[in-house]
């Protein structure tokens, strides 16, 4: 993911149907509506793909695997048993959508855009990469902007009547453990959604994907699949440890009242140069694996801030899961109760569960799942 959640796509459908317009612009809602409808129209039931002689054997194997994961999500994790992920679509592109994020020059706070239903979120999604980059180029030059591919998004269950969210070519070939985690993450968004609180929503889904992914690998995967995922995940953990360190050091510089802006800019440049140097060391240790090159090439306050949105509250959700006896049913009920509270009270209660926890390093770098 990735800031994979795009609940405002459904809001766009409602707005288009009602003739409503906002300062966001009719064009933006129109691309959301038409892009999502094209995605839905491209999807066919998995049984149809499996029965089609033209479907490659490797794809059939992955679709069957995804269906076993879908059943596991229901029986073992208590996730919704509905129409989602029982169809598949080949979009003929590398991402489902492209997200635009922005942040000030000396801050790790994301710029927000507000939408009906989804509330205010720190990103805007486009089905066309060209449209995403055009919008990014139109933003205030004082903002640092990042555009990154997203392999999947959730319609929060609102489109299950029309066939639900489909499996996509953008993620179907992922390592087994990562495919399981992505499906569990996106289904989690259909369990609980707090309008206008991206960090809460993504941290909750991250917690479920980690817990569920670990259970899948331990009980359902082969030894080869576990080893393959371990290599994949170790590189990710190495990189996240590095980015977390950089993020914390940047935050310390930006929040230091003793530094003027010129000094902050100079310190920032030093930290970014050191980040790229340390990354090269990691890359050499990985045997030249270049999957994180795109993130490093456009690293900025915007990309670092987007990364943080996925994981800030994960330690608290982990503690809540333990408090509820590791029961997913009780855990979901407790999270729903939190989602019903005002945001400040919600965060206060979560932080009280894990007051000494630092930001975890177990969630997705924006766009990383889109890379091989």
C-alpha cells in the first residue's frame, strides 16, 4: 500500500451522480469515477480466468493461492466474507493509482485535501500517472512533492454490490507473504474506517496485515515460500530502519527553536546526503538489489511524511490486540469503539496503551510494493 486507501473514489461516484461540485474540481472527480469504472469493467470472476485456456498456468496458480488466502482471511482473521477479491483484472499498467503527496520545505507534516465521506487525507490519487504528475507540477513551488505508484486501494466495502474490489495484475505476482499481507490490509479497511484520520486507518490495517501475514506464513506457506519472503522482508526492514533514523533526525532539526531556517536547510542537505550514502551501503550488501532506488531518487519531506502515516500507531494497536486476548473479534470491536470517538480522544487512548513505544518500522515505504 502504500497509502492504499482511496475511499474518496466512492465519494466521487456519489458526487458525479448528484451533480455536486467542490473546489477540488469536477475534472478530478470525473477521472476518479471513470478510472474506477474501467477497473471494475476489466475484472472477471476468478473461475472464468481459471477455466480460460488462454490464462497462463502461473497466473492460475496465483489466483488459486489468492483464493486460499481470501478464505483464510475469513476463517482465521475474522475479516469480511463478501464479494471483494473474488475477481481479477489485468489493468495493463504497473499501478492501480498514482498518489500525490506534498509537505513544506522544513516540515514532515503532509498537506491535506478534504473529500466527502473520506474526510481529509494527506494524498490525492489519480488513475493516470500523467495526470498525477501534472497535478504535482501545479502545486505551490514552496511545497516538496512526491508521486508514487500504489498497487491497490480499498472502496471500504461500498462497491461489494457491484462485484467488490478485484485482485489486480499490479500485485498478484508478489512474494506469497506479501500478497497475503496486502489482501489482509485492504480487507481491514472494510472493517473500520475513521473519516479524516489516515494514520489511524492505515496503522490499524498495518497491524492486521502483520498479524495475519505471520499466521499465514507459519501455518499455510511452504518452507521455500517462507525463505523467499524472509529475504524480501529483511531488505525492507534494513531500509525502513534507515529511513526511520533519517526521519527522526530531520524532525529534530525542523523542531529545534535554536536554529534559523538557513541553518535548518543546511542540516537537512547534510542529512539527505548521508541518507543516500548509507543507502548505497545497504544496496551493496544486498548484492545490488535496486528496488528502493525510486524512493531514494525522489526522497523528500513528502515521501518521508507519507511513510510515517502507515505506522505511527501500530505499537498501540499491537498492545490493544494483546489486551483483547489476541481475539480478532474483540480487537475489531475495540477499534470500532475508538473510531467512534473524537480524533483527539481516540489518539490519547491509543497512546496510553503504548506510551513508551517508538514509531514501528514494519510498514510499507510509499510505492515499494509496486516494485519487483
